[in-house]
C-alpha cells in the first residue's frame, strides 16, 4: 500500500496485517480501529503516523517505523508494542502504548 493520497489502509475490526509495506501515504500508513495484529511490516515516509490506533486491543510487533511525519505509532492504553524499531519519526516513536518486550527507539536500545 504505497503512495495513496490518504491513508494507506483504513481498517475496522479485527484486521491482521503481515509482511506488508505501508509507505509514502498522504496521511497515516494504517488507521486501525479495534482488535488488530500488525506483524513484520514497514511504515516509512507517511505524511502523518505510521499506525494510528483509534480503539482497543491492538498488538504491533516486529515492525519498522521510519521517517513518518507524525508518530511511528499513535496508540491507546491498550496498544501493545513488542520487538519494533522506531527511527526518525517527526512526532516521536509512539505516544501511548504498553511495551511488551524490547522496542528500539532512534539511537537508544530502549524506548522512553
């Protein structure tokens, strides 16, 4: 899902995304509502966030977030992150999330 004028993907409930590049989109790479799984994906150069989570219970793991105009992940208190790499996202690595396992942020081996 590359270089769409808006979000790369707008998703509702229970979306699972594996091994996908969501890059260069005119807004978010992925806009996800509830109960999702994102694994082994690339979010690069989106105008806004790599992933914007608007609801509950989302697991994001083993993915790469680079050079997005907003956050790598704009999450909620039930967004869970594990094994991700965040680098050079304008808004920061992520705003709200629970870290489960190691995530790497910019030049740090741990995230704030």
